[in-house]
């Protein structure tokens, strides 16, 4: 009877070992899956950071361009132009007054250069 108990214990131990191996196998699979999901999450976060950085860079560039454009407009407003020259350009070229004034200012009040640039 002692032999039967030993045999019974051996098969129970063997079954326990098998079940432990299965559990260990599944645990390692779960650990691998967790590593993969962690890696994927890190990639998403880094991609999100890169996207945010790119958007910030684009926004900064637009703001800089807008500031440069405003500075250029301020400089053009300082240029003095004659009303007669503006009227002549508006009548002859049939363009709005604002475009005529802007073109004249770009060419520092020189009507000949302004007309040439408008015809080209």
C-alpha cells in the first residue's frame, strides 16, 4: 500500500508540474504581450509629442511671417505718394484704389515703375 501512495503522489506531482509549466508558459506570454503593448503605447506617445512639436513649429513660423508682413506694411505706409499719381493709375489701369496705392508705395512713389510692374 505504501507503494500505491508513492505512485499516487508521483502522478499528482507530475500533474502539478505540468500545470505549473502551463501557468508559467501563459504567464510569460502575458508578460510578452504586456511588453509589446507598452512599446506600442510609448510609440504613440512619442508620435503625439512629435506631432505637437510640428504643430508648434508651424504656428511659430506663421506668426513670424505675419509679423514680417505687418512690418513691411508699416514701412510702406511711411512712403509718401501723390494723389494725382494714384488717380492716374486707377483710371488708366482700372484697378482698385488700394492696389494702386500699394503698388505706388512699393515703388517709392515712382509712377513709371509702378505702371510697368502693373502691366507686366
